[in-house]
């Protein structure tokens, strides 16, 4: 039916027996009628398949198990390119869950209401230890109204960077055309979403629709400077090149966008590494100085950056642990959420 296009919810999983049922049940709870729930297990060695199999009687649930572990990104590619049938697609991590059962229904309604909508974003909340909210989508500027021209959101990314795959409905064929899973570089969700914003429009649902569980096994908890450099080169620089090829007349504003995005990213990640790993901090700082000297100099002149760097000094920061353990724990956790 034209007004009820098929939507695929992809849940990729590997050894998530402790959380996979919650992810699946959050998908099953969606009130949208034309739904495909695709679970692609990457040859789990725990009892994940035993749990997943309990949902096989639901006609909306499609289960696939790889004969061997093909890797996280190839598993995403297989699910998206080969197994999914929906006109639209959304992803739920096997340790996260949807928290609004109207997310897909309302997202599809927006795609029918407005022209050329490639992306619909709900709001996302990060929770640590199953209780502490450590991050969530700020409604400004995008979630204050339903519809935006894609380029407006693209250039506004510096004001709100919560534009990942979490709580994001995407038109699948346009996503596939960008070959998002052809390599294993980090930040592919941000990269393809930014590229899609240059090709179509976006809608926003001003409700929390997705919960992201943060724990030590999350890729976002890694403090490897080389992985952060990969995001700079493989994501933001790639998006900049793509945008420049699409809109060469906009070079000046694109240059400003690139510099502002990279300045914010470097500043956040440097603070994160300053707290958690001095050696990795120095690696990234040296990279910024060698390859982005203008941005490096701008950061060094920023008063707030100087104050933050002083606060997170390896000698001074542990003092905070003694004086205010709760505050120390908060900063330590927050530092690991910046990615």
C-alpha cells in the first residue's frame, strides 16, 4: 500500500544474550502495521540464538544467522543490501532499544506529508548502568519543528550533532547508493546521514524514541586517538569532499562548515583524551598541530579550552576524586561519551 510502505528494522547481534530480547521486543511493540523485523546474528557463541528463536512465530520477524563471524560492518552490509526488503530502514543495536512504540508510524506519516524526505530523526537518550542519563538529544534547533530542507540541517550540524543511526528512519535505496558499509571506517552513520542531507530533506519527531545503553563494551567508549583521527579523515573530510563535488559554488561556506566541525570535534576529543589517557591525548594533539595547524592554534587560543585543560591536568584531576567523588565520576563517564 502506498500509504503503508514496508519498513525494515535491522537488529544485528553478536553474543548479546543478555540484551537481545529487549531490543527485539521494542521492535515488536511498534504500532506500525507493515513491518519487517530483521535479526542478523553474526554466529554468536553464547545462547543468543536460543533467545532469538523464541520470536520466530511472529510473522514480522525474519531471522538470519551467519555460518561464521563475518565482522560487524559486513554483517550490517548483508542485512541492509541482501536481506532487508523495506522501502525504509532503521537500525536498533542489540544492546539498545526503541522506547516509543509510535516512532515508525509517525516517521512514515512525516515522509508522506512532506516532499523528498530521506531521513526522519527521533530523539536519543544515553543511559549508563541502566539508570544514569549521561547524554540526550537537545531539541534545538531541529526538533522544534517537523520539517527542514536537508542542506539547512547539514549546515546546522555544528549546532546539534545528534544525527546518527539511533532513532533514524532512512529511505533504503538512497542509503545503499552511498555504499555505507563498503569499508570498516568509523563514523559511517554520521557520514552517510550528512551526505543524504545534501540529497533530500529531513523530518524530526520531538520525542525520545531510542535509548542507547553505554557500557565498557561500546565502541563509543574507546579512547584510541587513531580511531578519532580515522573519524576526521574518513568521515568529516570525506563528507566535505562529497559536498564540494555536489555544490562547488558553495566552497566558501563549505570551508567554513568543515573548519567549524573539525574545531568542535578536536576540542571535544582532546578534552576526552586529556581525562582518560594522556598518551593518546598527545598523539591527537600532535596530529592536529601537524595537519590542521590553523584549527590547532584556534583551539589553543580559546579561554574555555585553557581552563578545561587546566582542570583535567593529570595532577589536578585526581584531586577532584578526593574532594568530590561524585563529580569526578561524572566527568570521567562523560569524557568517554564524546565521540
